[in-house]
C-alpha cells in the first residue's frame, strides 16, 4: 500500500487557489480599466458638447464687435494680425479664440477649448460663420413696442423711387408697406390695425398678436378685404434694434451758422432747430442737435443731411415739412435718435421725407388739416400710433441703398 504525501495535495490546492486569485485579479483589473475607459469616454463626450456654447460665445463676441465697431475692428482689445482681428476670452477651464477676417462681408472663425479629462491637453472645436450686412430699413415701419391705428383714412403702402428724386403718388403704389412690432406693451395687440388700409403685411414676434377692425384691410393691391389676407400676417419676427451711439468727436464740432444755412460739408452742432434750416447743393453734413426740432429743413439738389437727435421732441405741424423738395428723396435725410429723443409728432398738413431710426421714440402722426399727412421713407421707432388722415409710404430703395445695419449670420459650418 502506497501512502501519498499530504504536502503534495496541499501544494495542488495552493496552486489552484493562486490561479483562481490571478484570474479574479485580472478580471477585476480589466473591469476597472473598462469602467475607467467608459468614464473617460463619457467625460470626453461631455467636454466635447460643453465646447459648443464656448464657440457660440466667440461668435456672439464677434457679431457684437462688428455691430459696435464696424469702422475700427481693433477696438475693445481685438488684436490685428494677418488680415484678421482676434480676441481670446477665458471661461474657467475653457476659453475661446475668435477671429474676424478683414474682408467684406466678414467671415468669423471661433475656436473653443476645454481641458481633456485626466490629461494636460486641450480639446478644441472650430466654427466658421459667414455673414452678410443687412439693411437698417429693410422694412417700412418697425417698432420695439406696439403699433396702433385709430380712426379712418389711414394708409400704409410702398413705392420705389429707385434712388431718383421722386415723390410718392398713387400711380406708383406698391404693396410692400410692411408694419412690424417686436413686443407690444400698451395695447392688447402688438399691432392693432383697426380701420387702416395696409398694402403689404404685418409682422409680430412668435408670441405676438394682431387684429383688424371691421373696415381694416391688410394685403396686396388686389385684396379688397375687409380683414387680413391669408399669408399677409406673420408671427416669426426676430430682429434686434440696438440703441444709437453718437460718434466720438461730434459733440465738439462747430455750431450751425447763425442763419441756419449750411454751405460747407462737415460736422456741426445745434442747440435746437426751431427756425427753417437749409443745406446747400451737394453739401454733405452731420448735425448733433441737443434740443428740440420744430421747423422746416430744406435740402437743395444733391445735399445730404444726417442728424443725431439728442433733444426730447421733434414736432411738425401746419404746413411744415422736412426734405420736401421735389429734387430730393428719402436717401438724403437720415435722423438717428438717442435715448433722450422720446417724441416724434406729425400733425396738420406737415410732411416728412427721409429715414428715422429712433428706438426710444413714441411715433405719433395724424392729420388735422385739410390734407392727409405724409411720411415717405422708413422708420424704426419705440412705439407708433397713427390717428386718421395719415399716409405712411415706404420707399423700397432704402432696403437696397439705405444705411446698412448689423451683420447677420448666413452660414454656420464646423471645421
């Protein structure tokens, strides 16, 4: 009889135990490594997505620079480089570097960076954004707040002067007299048409509202109404109306001559225009007005006038008018209103031909004389109220040849 030694059996058990422990150890290590890899992948995915708002912040920074400093892209800490202007901002562990190409229209390149999890490197993504320069007066009448029509014989329409010295007349009437309101605050509707005749369309924001009265009409030239022609009202308006900034140095310009006649191109200041003012032929002038306006302005052939209105009120009544000469058109007169400019009023038989950009102003117009009051051109205002016997004629040439507004995006591509 052969007796096997006990240590051999014990050694076999030990080897098996060690093998099992090794297998378990390898399994646990593999599981931990897999879990760690998954965790790193999740964290990297989260960081990858977190870079997007950083890139977008760079695009917004560039668009703001283009809006506020179009003529000096090196302002506000932007660094000129190889036909570009760049800027970097930090956001905690992230940052963006954005570049504006010095071409027209500009192209924006925004690169967002975030730290790679458990690494010293950065994760980055790049956006290429193309832009175009919109026109400040691409629509007829635009208000930050509500637009209200009251009474009868109020009309909004359009015509196209083609940049030529031509006044509106019914024979050239077109139906592009757009009325737009971003957000109403006074009336129940953003746009209350009531009994007005709008040859064109009305636009409100996605949450805006509008209505028309029993005799009101909105539509093209063939639409008899009453009511709003299908397709003539839209609830997708999305525009920005920035405040007006007076150009640096304008406040120190020479005063307007005592006889209120400008004979030389250049910059001027005025404490108010309460007596008729004339700009001579082919003179191009800019005037900062630190007071009210209530008098005729005559622009002779080829004259162009830009006014920065820094007073409270512009009011025309009786037979007063601004830029009414037959040899001039709406492109020749442009009025910018600062935050101090709060009231624009036309009444009696007064007339205005030009462009009005005054985001704080309450636009008020209504005829109380024998003839209708005419506004020919375009306006961007705070609120608008029109009371009977009033015509608003949008000159479509302003949407093609008028002053340009902010740059807007036309394309968005990740590189």
